[in-house]
C-alpha cells in the first residue's frame, strides 16, 4: 500500500483549502503540504471560452466532470466535487457579515454567540478580500466601517442596474453594487472583467477561482496535490487521541488503498464532506466517529432562508446587460434590540424581460427594424427581482447524518441533511414574512410599481455548520480556530465551523475564518518546520 507522508495533510480542494495552503506556504515555507481532493483537476482555463460558447448555444454544462456520480448527499445544494470545489462556478459575491451575527445571545438573547471578537474577524476579512481580489465601494452605512478599503473599486453600474438603484433609493432604502471577487482592473495577474454575463464559466479569468491558486502553488512546487482520491476514514494513534492517518482510495483504482500520514490533518471539505468524514471514522474509542465524544458532529447544520418578489416598475431598461451583477442594501443587517427580531439583506436584480420575437400579437411577421421596435415597446416596463436572505437559527437536530440506505460504490453510507429551525425562529416566522412583504410594498410604492408574485424558499441557501465552533465541547466540535476539542492535531476549516449563517453570502466569511485558522495551524507546528 502506498504511504505518503507530510507535515500537513489538507483533505478537500475548494476555496478554503486553496486559501489555507497558500497562507501556510507563506508562513511555513519549509513545511511539506499534501492536498487530497476526491474530484478531478480541471486545469483547462484556455478552453473556457469554448465551454461558454457551447453553453450559450446548446445549454451544455460548461463544467465537465466536476462531480462524482455516486458521491452525493440528500439535502445537498451542489454536487460539485473537483479541485476548486463549488467556487469554480460561484457568483463571486463577497459580502461581510456584521457584528450582530457574532453576538446573537449577548444582544438579543437568541441562539448563541460566536467565540471570537469582531475586530479579529474584520482584520481577516481585509486579508480575505486582498487574497480573493474583491472589488467594491465603501458601505453606505457607518456601522460597516472597514479598517482597509477594498483592493479594487466597485464595478461601474450598467444602465439597467443604475435604473434599479435609482428606483430602490426612492423608497428611502439605500442600495449599492454587491462587492465581488471580480477584477475591475487587472489584478494578481488576471484580466479585468469584460461583463460577459456568464459568471458561472468566466472565460477571461477576471473572477477569482481556486484553481488559479492551486496551479500557482504547484508550479512553484509549494504543495503536493493528489486529485481523484477519496479519503474514506481517519485513524487514531494506538496510544493517544492524535490522528495517525487518512485512509483513501484513488477513484481509478478502488481496490488499491492509499494512506496519508501527517503531523497535522485539516478537513476542508465543506459543510457536507467534512462532518461526513468524521462520522465515517469510527473506532472502539470513538464509536460515533472522530471529534464526536459529545455527539455534536453534524449538528446545527445551518443556512438562511429567503423570500423573493417580482415587482413591475415604470423603468425603461434593456434586460440582459450583465445579468449576474446586482444591488444590495445593508439597511436591515441591524435590528434594534427593543424591536421584534428580524435581520436580512435586500437584493435587486433586473429580471429577464420579453425576448425578441418574429410574430406580433396579431400573428404578423416581424422583420428587420420591426423586430427591434416591437421588442423595445414591450420593454417599456421592467420587472425587478427582489430578494431578502434573512437570518435564521438552527435547532440542534438540524443535522447531517449517515444514511445507510444510500451508499456509494465502495459501500460507504452517504450523508443526509435535514434542516430544522429552532423554536424561536419558528415562532417569529409569521412576523418575518409580514416584515418582508411590507418591505416589498414599500419598494413597489416608490415607482407606482406592482408586486406580480412572491415566493418563499423551500431550502436553506449558502449552507454551513455541522462542526460548529465554540468554547464548550458539550455544544461544539472545535474551537474558534477550527481545532477539534477531541484531537489536538485535527482541524476543521471554512463553512462547517460557522455557528450561524448570517443573512448574506458566506464565502468571504468562510475564507476569513480559514485564514485565521492558518496562523494557528502554523504556530503549532514543531520548531523544525517553522524556519
């Protein structure tokens, strides 16, 4: 059986793994680092313009082989498993949380507090924004003060987005462009955004993608990467509770096991696969899985719900101009402590309007300039897609568990995720919906608009949790740096460590926390690996 040894073994190959590996190579350049990823390396940036074209012409999936057919979880949003993870085709939104997210118990008497201070997290937000390459404008709200500006100015608003912003501001709610990891100027060796409108397959490299980081680390011989290799179990040392090895198989040779041995192991497999691996790693000393003495692995799985409205407004816009770029208001990130609790972001995107057609309502054929005249006439009114992602809190039994009825080809039980809100969230649900409908009505009134329809999410977006951080092992899996309470050389980084998912996109927070963990991991390495 092949055995690979290193100082640090990172299991998972998404954005958290990329940021962790990059920073560790800077802090500890002589430490050996192995990254093990179950999916394939898709290092074919030169082909992405072609993939984009085929997507536009034929509706073809532009990401070939970015998943593993038999490796899937019930309740999982995305099945993407490849070097780069879900951030290969993310939208790039890089919103910060707010201090309220870290102090829910202290400020509102709800759920729990995070075991770290805002100033500490804010400092690592700045670092995350620099490493990812975030473009954005300063917040319109003084409570969102940043100690460092964004690395790049925000994207210039297209005509349709500018019209939507003017409409939104008329309501008294202030909107601005969403901060994004998309270059507005050349940055970090990558091009500026050309507004292709296909951010899920960026053909120019303007949007950050973890595969760029991995390719650079590999080219400079900073790390070793083993892709298409599934880690099935972690094992313990015989005499103590330190992790001894990771037992794996290469997907092309499932009958030939592979072993990874390291001084430090880091799980960076996201909210699904990190807790899943811990639950699979049973032993006589840990019959319910590693890092799970108190049964907390998989618990408190979280995310945020959302409500969407489509509002018709008196605005003459041209739909389809940079459709994946939108507006955000942070007006409702903060809730006065003497009022009913509701916190959410508020987003606006132009909705796709009527498409050009070759026949009018009377059945007459349209040709040449008549096609454009008809199309413009039918776009005199516009439809805005408005959404609020609002803060909810998970019940302890909002959980990822093993499903023995669903196994992969190796016989391993796959994960099953069932989200459940805590009682306080359920109790305020009617008031939350009423508040959101009042916000939609306020926006519509600002421009003689009409709410066409509303809808509520039937899943939690931007999921996290399952290995939540805390100071008490009875209610958490790891400390604020991701170090597990049960195993001194085992860390969990990124999405699984979040106690709650806030009320906006989580990727920037996942990265900021991972960068904070990187310093702690580097500091605990033996002196011989620190030079």
